[in-house]
C-alpha cells in the first residue's frame, strides 16, 4: 500500500515537472516569435508550477510588448525615425523577433528614401531638408492677429506632398560655383546671393540640374508656407520658428539694412533657417489672389498666368510684419535688387 502511494506520488511529480518544462518551452517559443502576451502567460504558469523565479523573463516580455505597441503607432503615423528607435529597443531584447525586424528594416528603407541630404556635386554642399507632406491652413490664421493683408485671405486648407527644401538661402559661394559670377550688392561667400531675378534663378537651376542630373526647382508658394510654418511639426508661430522675430530673422529693425550670413539666427521647427527675413525668396508661382479659389486644394501651383512671381518671407530692408509666415508679395520675373534671393526645392525621390 505504502509502496503504491509512493509510486503514485512520484508519477504525479514527474507529470507536473514535465508540464512545467512544456510551459517554459512554449514561453520561449512565443518569445522568439514575438508573441509577448503568450510568452508572459506561459512564463507565469511555469513559475507557478516549477517554483523558479521567472520575473526577469516576464518583465522582458512586458517591455517588448509595450515597445512594440508604441513602435507600431509611430509606424502607422509614418514617423519612421521614432518607430525605428522603438523597434531597435525590441530587437536589443529579442533579436529573433521577426515582426520587429521586418518593420525596423522598412523604417530604415523609408528613412533612406526620404531624409535630409546634402547636394555635394562640385563641392556645393547645399543642404536639403526632407519635409513630410501634410495638410495645413494657408493664409491669414489666428496667430497672425490683426496684421494680415487682404491678399492673405481667405485662409484655406491645403495639402502638399513630400518634398525637400533648402535648409538655407542659396549663398554667394554656391551661386558662383554654378554660374561663375556673383551679382550681389552686399559681398560675402556665406551671405545669401541677391540681386537675382526669377529669370536668373531659372538659369541657375537649369545649370545645376545639368550638373547634378536632378530636378531642382523653386518651391511652390504653398510648399514655402507649409515649410515656414514648420510642416507637421508646426507650433503655430507667427514668424518662421518663433513669435519673436528677432530670434529667427533679420528685418529692418535688427539688420543694419544689410544681409547676414545664412543660418545664423535660430532655425524653425523643421531645422530651416531664415525663412523669416534676410533676403526675400522667389517662389515658383505666378502671383494671384486667394479669393477666386478658396476651396481645399492639393499641391496648388498658383495662378495659371500673371505678370508677377510670388515673393515670401520679408527681408533685411523691410519691417518685421513682412517676415510673417503668411505675408505675400510679388515682383515681375525680371526684377532684381539687394535683399532679393531664393532657396531651392526638390520633389520627393
Ligand atoms: Ca529669407
């Protein structure tokens, strides 16, 4: 009798240990596959049956689960940089996770496809900022207060696709590298090129594209304003990057009525400099009124025709009100004068 009881007890003990080992195997398999809820559940069961402390494994599974959830949210929002960093946290804990690996690789591909870059042909070193597309309200919005002019109205919804825009205004050194001359009134390699007409800029772009094989162009007015407002990172400032113009731009009140080296004030939310002030910037569009078409638009190109091209951002020769992100001006395509320059744009690759 006693012998039978001992044998039965031994049998049950062996079964329990075997079941415990099964739970541990299932937990490890689930962890390797990236099924962290399953892993946590089975580590907990194993701990209960076997008695061994599995708290480190359980915490690991919980951490991976949470990081993966956050990574997937960033991924669906197309914030590939933050998503990549979160997937990396998961992969550091579990290099076998196939889902995290696949998504991490997709993030790297996206970031390589669409990321800030420098145009280094002919030692130009023109830095371009990747601006993720989005929808914004263009024109006279609330933060502009009572300063809007009629040509900024009505405010209207605009969607732009991904594009690149120059981190800085084109400098005199960059202009000279492409054109072999420097028409600027104020001289200095790192000063923005000025005294260039819209037509002159088209010739610069034609030569630049023939050298680089790319399709540089001027920004559309909508792209310019979207970028000036900080794109999808916008904090709703009156000027490009701040409500205090003196922090971000040179205007007649702080410029000593001369241009200044590009990139010396603070950048805006996207890391772009001097969109408020320093030199006026040519846009690609014919200038026209917003009133004839105030419906929501996607990638608007401005008026079909006109007599003047759009200018944006104010300048070192103008009062600060002209440096507002929605302020609009224009000039004929053959106009040129000091404090009138440009920055480049490039469509998504
Ligand atoms: Ca400017």
